[in-house]
């Protein structure tokens, strides 16, 4: 799903009370499942076994429930 307009990651983090790891200047342009994401999208993983897949996906912003090393150019919301 694409958003009508980009949303700053800092705004998303504030709304969901999340810590940002990585690039805190990103703009989210949409949200989708791990296997459908595009650059600019948000995706998430609530299971440790899918965290690596989420981090290696095309998504720019990944929501996780534990801290991980953030790939360059991306951001993680914890």
C-alpha cells in the first residue's frame, strides 16, 4: 500500500513510541509484506526467524521487536 504522501520516519517513531536505529532522515512511501516491499516501504517482522529476511528486503524501514544491526541506508524501528 502506498501512502498519499511520504511520512518522515521520526513522525512514525513518535506515533508508535519506537526507537530509531540507522538513518533517521528517511521518508516512508508505503507499507507492505516482506515479499512485496519496494524501496521506501515499511515492513515488519515479529518473529526472529524472519528478521534477517526483512532486513535484507527492499524495504527502507523495518519494524522489529528486538535490536539488530541496521543495514546501511535503512532504518529499524524498535
